[in-house]
């Protein structure tokens, strides 16, 4: 039975293993095997504990759903050496190394669930705690591409101890995501009003909108329409694989008078796309000056901004919104990934809008310059 070398330490071993299993998936000629290794990677990335904590004294792993003998072999190789000859040989045989190496670069600074939990509980990391997090400001309901109803969202947020939250369905210009018409937004507003009447001072649900940023930096709703929402998030959903600089696109969105949060700014996806290319220091400087918060999106596939770029935004004087981008109530836990990146970046709770009391949050939403950095 193999013995794990406990003297060796790896940064986020579950992310390393998950990455190798994804590489192995893309090296397969069989669609069935590809899907199997992808499922194995997802299972490892979702584990609450690092694999090094799961092996017994003989180096044996417990049974993990979705992990078969071939994946187990890869795991043991990595736990022994930090590498997997099995995967590297499969890549060489596949003639897809160039594409897989590109995908590897696109997985940088993504955290596994186990690493998120470690960062949240390690007192050595500064930044916000779960107890300081008062509410999630990006999530989606049945009114666009989410599944929960407005009351279901409110109940789930209350169960997490939130003081407030915002439902931020897509605006009507993003038809691929079931964008909400303004007539539907009026109906949703009534549902939100009913929730707030039911909960009184215990919990406040805001009506937000995730507006799409087009190629020129314009939003996909009019200025008058944008002003009807409690909070406007602006996010890119197209042009995410272009090589050219898109700084002006992002600066134009930040300059919109209704925008309060620049959501998942790059639009990156793990192993798939790097997202928008821009002079991010210029973008952050403009956001800080205008009082627009930069979002750290906790969706495990996005993690955008990651902690390395978030630390630059902090240096520029930015405020931050840490959000789940949930499309089901179970996905509200994704906010914890955003919190972990904030802690790794050393962002103080004072600079995070989700950690503010409701009255301060509403004052900033009314006048973002009240919190802007000169």
C-alpha cells in the first residue's frame, strides 16, 4: 500500500489533483471517459477536506463518490510526488498538449472547496469573516436563469443569517440568460415587496439587476429603466475571448450613473477562457474615484476577481462586493469562495459593502460618492 509523504506540502492539493484529472479528461478520445474524469475532478474540487487529511496511516483513501481506480491512481501519484506520470503520458499520446497547457494557465488562482474552508478558518489570514458578512448582492431567481422563487431566496438567506440580500436577475438584453423584461421586473418588485412586508425589520430584500455591458460599454437597458432598481450590477457577457484591450469598455460601464457594482469584471472561466483583457489598474482607479464596488464572484467556475487581482484593486482604493452569483439556493454558499479570496487579498471588512449595516449600504446605493476615494 502506498504511503503518503507527509513531509511534503502542496498548495491546495485538491486543486492540483482536480486539475490533473481535468487534463486527463481532455486527453481522452472517448466521450464517456472524458465525462467520467470531469466528474472525478469536480468531486475532488468539491471535497470539504484536503486529500492529505483523508488518507489513513497506510496511505489508503476512503471511498469518494465519482472516483474510480484510474482516478485513485492519479491521486496517489500526486500525493507522493506532486505530479502524475499517468496523466502526462496520456497527454503525450493524445497530441493535445498545446491545448491542455493553455487550459492549465487558465486555471491559475482557482481555489478548491477544501482550500476555501481552510482560509476561512485560519486566523493567520486577515479580512472578512463569515460572521461579518451581512448579505449577498448577486443571485438569480426564476425571473431569469435561476430556479428559486423570491420567497425561497429570502428564506434561504435568513437561514444563513443574512440581514439583507439582492435578487439581481439578468436584464432583457441578455436573452440567452432569460433576461427579464421591465414588465416582469414590475411583477418581481411586487413579490419582493410582499417578502419585505412579511419579514419587517428582520430582513430586507433589494431588487437589483445584472445589466449586460456591450462592446462599447453601454448597458442593455435605458438610464430611466436602470434607475428603477435598488442596485445595478454591470457585467460583461460577450467578447470574453478577444485578444484586444477592452479598457475603454469597462471604463464606460463604470461611468454610468446608475452602476454600483462591476460584476465578475473579467468574465473568466476556469480552464476555458481568460476573459476581458484590460488595463485593470486604470479600471480600479476609476472605480475607486466613482465609488463603484468591484465584485469578487464566488461561483467556483468564475472566482473573478481572484485574490491576486483583488489585491491590486485594494491598493487602488476600491470597495468590494463579495457575492455568490447563485442560481439555486444551495449555491448561496458560493459566497464563501468570494470571502476566501478577500481574506487572501487582505481586504478589510470596512472596504466590503456586504459587511456594512443596511443603512450605510442604502446610503452608498443612493450616493456612491459618499464612499469614493479621492
